[in-house]
C-alpha cells in the first residue's frame, strides 16, 4: 500500500505541481485547498487506514494551518512538515515546539522535501520499535547503548553533557531540533533560555566530531531555530 500524504496548500499551481511530483514518487496524495477540505479528507481517510504524513501550508483561505497542527497533535502522532513562505523565525520555532516535525520555506527543491519526508516517516515508523541507538555517518560511529563515539576507528572522549546533547541529536538525526527542545531535554525545563550553554557545548562537540569545526558538515546550525545532525548513512 502506498503512503498517503495530505497536502494542504491553497496555491493551486503549487498544489498541482507537488501532487504530481509526489505521485510520481509513489505517494498517494490527497490535495486540500483549505482547512475545511483538510478536515474533511482526514475524516474520510480515517476509514481507510488514515494519513501517513501531512504537508501543511500556513496561510489558508479559512484560517491558519497552525490550528490544524494543534488539532492533529491532540489526537495523533502523524508527522507534519510545514511548508510556508513565511521566513520570520518566531513562527518557525513556535511550530516546531508545537510538534511540527520539520519546516521548509518556499520555494524549496523537491529533493529536499522528499528527504525531509523520509526522515519524518522513519522517525514515526520507529516510534513503536526500539529507540535509535546507533548512528553512522562517514568515519563517525556512535553507539548510544555502549556509550561509545568513534571517529576513524578511534574512541573519542566526550564529557557526560556532550554525550547527552549528542544522543538527543542522534535520536532526531536528519531533523531540526529547536534550542528550547535541546535545552529542556539535556539540561532541564528551567534552562530553556540558556542558549549560551548550547553554543558552548556545540562548539566542543564540533571540535571533536567535525573535520573543520569552523565549517561543520555534521552538526548543522539552523539559524535562529536550532541544530540538525545530518541524516546517517544507511
Ligand atoms: Ca498559502
């Protein structure tokens, strides 16, 4: 059975182009031009096995896509990728903290969308299976269970906090994790404003895990939003 995508986008041309491209990739696409359409399609799809992933525009004729995200998060764990023309950072962070899996600013290359969809689907797919404990990318090998990090076959020594931060990123590999999520999960809910902790520890991790800490290829900065560990090799 192909994976069912709910595409909520009021721009007719973009909706048609994306629908066509996603169908070519083998997805079953349900296009919605408004929030009302989206709710109707979701109710209908529930009877047929539900929706596997939602692509959500924010500015819609009958309201803001953010309200659909809130409704989705109350009842389900369906991954949601926000696709929006809004470039200001505050809503981006708010949406990620509210449970969106990722965020793409229009216009975006199709390949980027497909990659983010794969990552989001994989993360949800493993939700009922054992958590991710191994990550491999190039010469970097991370084994969370064994508490081991190797680069080029050599054991790297990480402090407990560095390891905790890295482990959090490994568990969301390929996805952006906001500053707030990282601070809350690694240091605790009362530390969510202490972004300087993150800068400090990310610098230390990059010095240990990147070939050139000044030009990171693994621990990527999402400006104003958070960090993303690149997807591991499969
Ligand atoms: Ca729109």
